[in-house]
């Protein structure tokens, strides 16, 4: 299996930077105010070696900044940067998806309070132009100014080698999502499905992945209820995969990654590789994450999160 040259996608670029399980979890913890090495160690259930590796990586790509808390204590604390603060929309959409599809006492206990309106809220994503709720089935893609081919490496440096069965700490408020998205191939296959690809051979053509791993990830997605499958040929029997409602409900999360990737993962500054159009209104689809009560855009410093 060698590297592949495929159509550039900001989703893939974003995933290659922050899409591994532990990076997602570390950024999540910093959003909730856990910002020391020992705090993160405890909160995520990660090993010391992996944590220190990911912290270095996140600093290198400009997603975390290390500071000393005070001259007396000299304890290192990690801060978000302008780049990583903009992943807040992704965190909110991850919570929204998780809450809709999973029920556990710890998830039920999570509350988000929007300080400007004082209400407990559910974040939702609307089209920035027409204000309708974003539905991935109404998105259309065209090559953008930065359309090019990217090398898809067989191995991405930062990827954890953890299996999909390895589960992050109970405390994570979007652990199910992290389990799906934190695996490179699983996330890539979901993204391809949003672009209308649905057969094994199509996925295989776009991804430098071994066939047994691809089969395994597709089975996992069916088990998790993100994909359904149906036979489109009898002899030999071949299947195609389609997104379920649960799978489509994940679209706003992926759109936040695409928007973030357009802005922060554009090494040559050429602009978006792909332009997303909202078919219902005909405009460029810019998803905005808003409060379901007052309709205002949700900003990190305006939202309080209560974990229990
Ligand atoms: Zn629209
Ligand atoms: Zn509000």
C-alpha cells in the first residue's frame, strides 16, 4: 500500500492535524478548563508518554501555548490559541450529536448555559445566509480556488496506533464521537459518504488503506448505526453503504472541521479547496452554531458547561 494523491479536502487536512483520539480529547479538556499535565492525565485516561507527545504536537501546530502559571509555582499550564478556540463550534456540535443519540447518566448531567440569555441550551447549526438548520443532504460541492491534489500518506505521524475498541475516559462528554472520528479511516469514510460515495471500491480508491482494515471500519460504522448497508449485486455479493439519520446528524460536526480546515490548514494560502453551497438558498454554506433559545452565535466565553 503506497501513498495516494487525491482531491484536496479541508476535512482531511483538519483531521490530519487534530483528528486523532487523544488530540481531540486534550483540546476538549482545555475547553472545560483542565489545563495542566496532571489534570489532563487524570481526565483523559491517556498514558504519560502519549500525553506528552500530543502536547508537543499541539504546540507545534499552534493549537496550544504553554505558560507558567505564576512565578512562585512555576507550574506549566496550557492555553488555547486563536486557532484552537475556533474548534469550539466542533466541540458544541459534537455534544449536540452525542446528546441526541446516546443516553447515559453522565451525558444527561451535562448542561450548557448561555450566559447572555440565561437559558440551558442545545446548540444548533444554521446556514449563515438563510438561517435554516443545516442538513448535509442539502449541501453541494464544487472545486474552490484552492482545488488541488493532496498526498494522502499511508501513515500520518501523529496518529495513535490504538484500536477502535480502546475507549477514552468515562468523563468525556463526546466519547462516542471521539471513538468514531478519532480513528483516521473511520472519519475519512464518513466524510467520503457525505460526498456521495458509497461503495467499498470507491472508498478504497480514495484512501491508502488496506482492504481488511477498510472492511473492519465499515463493519464498525454499521454496528454503530452511522451507516446502513444493502446488497447491490448478488454474485458475488457486494454491498453499498448509506448514511443513516444518525450519520447525517454528524454532518454539522464535519462542516465545522471543514470550515476550520479552510481557515487554518491552507498551507499555500490559495483558499478553500472545495466550495460548499446550500441548495435551499443557493448561497455559500457557512454553518453558524447558535443558541436554540436566543439565536445568537455561541462564543466560548459566553457558555458555561456543567458536567454534573
Ligand atoms: Zn442557506
Ligand atoms: Zn441564548
